C-alpha cells in the first residue's frame, strides 16, 4: 500500500505526541556509567574537537580503555556519541540550556521517531490507519522503549536503525522505477552501518539483511524471479548487483570510519578497547531464560503486552513471510548473542536492556491481531496493554539505581544470579517500594532539603502538550481526506508548541539547585586562558561540571583523597605540568584543608590563588 498525505500527517502527529510524553517524564540526568562515557565522547568533540573521556578518568577501566598516548577512550560504539553531537553543541552554545540536559533529549527523539516509523511501516504493509496507530502506541507507551527514552543507552538508536534498515529493504521490493531502485538499499545500508557503529554486535545481522535484500531484488515487479534464477543461475548476479552495491557502499564507509576511529585511539584499526574479561562466557541457558522469564530481567514481566505476539505470529507469518523471517532471525540472534554475554542482564538498567533494539520489530507482528480484535479478545488485549503501561510508568518514575543499591545492602554480591531469578528480588516489586515523591525521577520534581520542589509551570506545560498532541493524533486517525492546509496548519502549530515547550523547560531545568557551583564555573570561564586545564576531584560532581560549564578547556576527572597519589594521577600531573603553566583545581575540600592534590602542587612549588563560592572551592595553581 502506498502512503498518502493523511498517513504522513498522522505519523508526524504521533511523533509529536510521543515526544511530548517523553518530555513530560524526562529527567535530564545521566543514569549509568555507559551513558556518561558515551556522552563524554560527544562533549569532548563539541568542546575541544577531541574524542577522549579524560573528564571521567576516575572511572578507570569501567567504561574506557587507555590508549598508547595515555588518554582514556570510551570502548562503546561511536554511533550514539556521533548522533548526539548536534544536541551537545546546542547545549554548549545556548546560554540558558545545560549541556547534559540538552543532550539527554536524544533518545526521546529517537524513540518518538521509531514509533512514527512503525506507523508508516504497518500502513505500508496494508493495514488500516487505526491499526497502525495502535501498533505504534503499543510500542511507544507499552514497552520499555518508554523508560529507555529518558536514558542515554545506545539500545534505542540501535533499534531505530534496524527498523529503518528493514523498512527500506521493504521499499526495495516495491519500487517499480529503475531510477529510484538504488535509493532504498542505499538508505538501508546507511542505517544498517549506523546500527553496527552503535553496537558492534549488530554486525552478525548483516548476512540476514543482505539475504532479505537479495530476495526482494529477485521478487520485485519485472525481476527475473527465483524460477528464472533456477533455470539460469547467472541471472542472480545480474539482477542483484546494483542493489547489493548500493547496500555495500555505505556499509563499507561505516567500516572505514570505525577502523579510523579505532586506529587514532588505540593504534590498531581492529582494536575496539574491550577487555579480555568482557566475553561471551555466561551459561547460555541462564542468559536466555533470564532475558525471557526471570523476575529480575524477563521481558514478559517488563513488556507484558508482547505476550500478544504469540497468538499474532501465525497470522503475521502467513501474510508477511519474508518480514517475519527477518524479525524472528533478528530477535533470535539477539537472544542467543546476549544470552551468552558475560553480563547478559545488562548491569545497572531497567529490565532486559539488550532486547530493547528488537522490540520495534516485534511490535510490528502485533498488527494482524490488533486489526482483528473483537469482543473479549479486545478487552483482554487492552487489559494487557494497561498493565504494560503501568510497568513503564513505574520505570519512568523511579531511577533503577535505588533498587540496585537496595540489593547490595542485602549482602549479596553484585549481580548475584539469585537477584535475577528469585521473585523476592524482583526489580518491579523492589522499585514499587521506592515510588515516593522524594524519589521521582522527573526534571520537574527536584528533591531539596525541605522536601520535593515541583516546577508547576513545567509540569502544567508538559501536561498541556501531551493533551493537545494526543487530541490532534486522534482527530487525524479518521479515514476521511484531510485538506493539506488544515493538516499543515495543525502540525505547524503543534510543532511550534513542542519547540517552545522544550526550550522553556530546558531553561527552567538548568536551575537545578547548584547555584554555588554554577557561580564558580562562571568565574572560571571568565578568568581562564585558552592554555589552561581543569582538574576536577569530585566524581559525584562530574555531571554538574559537564552540564553547566560553557567553556572549552579540557578537564581531567580524578578521585584522590589521602596520600599517596596513585601512579596514574602522578603521570597525569607530570604530563599536565609539562604542557600547562596554569591549572584550575576543583576540589571538595574548603580552606584551610589541603587535599592530596593541593599538597602535590605545594611540594612542586606552584603558587595558589583560592576562590570560595559557598561550599565550593576553586584554586588556580600557577607554575613558578
């Protein structure tokens, strides 16, 4: 089925609706070390044109690996950091916005785009507009895509890329014009390559996507077909080489980009930085059952609505056999691959993190079931969907770190298997215990010494945006033709409201209760020289520095308390003192207390100039 104007208008309205929901539940904070590492890459690019993560050097080998030049580099894929660069640049450029808070909008945008693409895909498969809308909403609000829209993990981008690649492969099989046949496989290659750059493991899916492309090329109108190939095998190459070349070119370009990225960091194009102990060493049955059925990480508990895929799948296979094969093979590869990964559970995360990329594809299989819902089946489906929405709202409301820390207080080892498989330690029930006003993980609800401070203006504007975008989406579901001017005006007004609401909330959220620290950073930016460098010796304040500092100086995050200093820190100090004559130290010690770093500078004969800002201290050390 070809898309018409109403389909595109509805898709854009859904995009705005989902984004408004994610904006309402957005927190603007980094929830994991993975996210902080990938953000730090984007920050280094926009701030200094570099790609190290020395600003979180205190993290050591947790998320990074040291290169031959002594700098710390993130070993995650570069895709998420690369796509986040425009937002990080905006956050650095716009004075009223925070750098971290602006960049944290990335996955909200990506997830909303994924929902929009699901709607378009389901429509292209021939389903009614209402069916396509419900399928997309099930994904956007009924799966863990919603909580992950507020985190800075790489899985949402990976899932969008895999879905986009599958969509453009479908377009390849439906194009009749020779002039445009090269474009869909080219775009499929672009997104498949970006998926690999985002998560290296996606490379195992390349043969599957290539095979589907070949099938589409041979099955499209006017092609030789499989019968012709069987009678004349030489037709296989002549009928597919243009499409395969169009897919391969962007893939090869991404491979070159990743090879160069590896080389400039580690001196070897094949070195990604992953450590030997990070391996596929988990018992397979543990990882597979854990991701599917365990109370701590099982997808059936975190996305109950996906249970409907089981009765929906036979009908979907009959109607869309090739797409069904692609979806099942992709989901199977993910389940098997990450079921063997040493940290199959995804570490500090909400639910089965590693299965997030296949959820958009799985949701598409629900389309035939949704289309045929009647009577009791409809009631059962909506009850399942309501339960799923409740689970996602819980995940979006409370930071998962609270339940993880509670598990550590039981005395059990970190990520002990029993914490995933025993119902007593279920992440869902454990998180319910922390569902209090003080633990709300929303930017408009800030915890203070006096309690919880609600930003009523941001909350009210967010609710209004959700209501308006939801109403417009429902109105546009009608099958009757919609005038271009009416639909255009409606979308234009909603888009302006979304942009204005986002700008307003970002400006208000920047006032996040760190006034002393912000004053200190303003003084530092006004008083610093281009050749200066920053040492930050308080890991919990790293994200505050990254969010509020608008300058371009490199920063080194350390974690030094009592003497003696670590060998790594001594090497950093020696290298910096050889290159810089002025070093700014942000310490958690107020005068007259002296940290181990202060003592080192004093012993080396550096002169110190102290500045205090409330409980914050800034020291400028000048080389004699």
